C-alpha cells in the first residue's frame, strides 16, 4: 500500500467519523427541540386523576360512595329493556344489589358518553359494555355480555351534577342467559 492509499484511507475514515458525529449532534438537537415543543406545564387530562372527580353511577358494583351521592334521592331509574325493573333510585339500587349478587364475575365498562348541556340541566347517552360470568350448578362458568345505553337526564345541584333519570336501552346480547339463572324481582 502506498502512502497515497494510506492517506486516502485515513481521510475516508475521518470523513465517515465526521458524518457520524454530525448525525449524532443533529439527532440530539432534534430531540431537545421536540421535547421543548411538546413539553407541557399542565397535567395530562387523560392520565391524571383530577381532584374531586366524580362520575355519576347507579350500579350496585360502583365504587363505594355515600348513599345517593351520584343520583338525586328521588331519581327515576328504568332497566326494563334489559330484564330489570323500574322505580325510584333507592328501590332499583336495592334490586341491583340482589340481582348482581348471583354473578361472581361482572365487569361494567362505561364509555363513549355524549353530553348535551343546557344551563343547569343536561342529557347524556353512554355506552355500557357488561361481560358477566355465572357459576352453573356443575361449577362451570357461563359467560355472556350485555351491551346497552344509559340515557340520563342530569341536573346541577349545589353538590355538583346528579342523575335525575336513567333509562337503559338494549343494545345487544352476546351469548345467552344461563338456564339456571333466576333474577329476583
């Protein structure tokens, strides 16, 4: 190898090293610029739990709350479309506790709410996805899923928004009700 070839090889190595170093510096600058551009001084509205957040619920398996914390004491509730009862909030809540107690597994997904505000009142339509497991007499699990909509009338009170009326509309049933299931009335 001649001196010329060695010199050209060294220049080539230095040129490649210089390009790699330049690219590393450019990536570092771009990363810093992106971090500055997307930095936020406020909390994440989707991931952070706001202080005092309360979702209106009526279900027996809702998070623990003081009695009648999310609904008006005289709220009207109608679950007839999905095999339930209708009546005052305290009556239906008591029935829900009995009816759901026979299910060892029930998950209540509440999602995709559409809310229309009108001063101190509002209406809401919320999708409900409810997979349930029932223990058959032979100890096997019978699985089914109920899909429905909660159609709510809400009212603003001094303590915040409360449900004044809830009507459940049937959406779909995936699977069948267990043969051994007897929902109390």
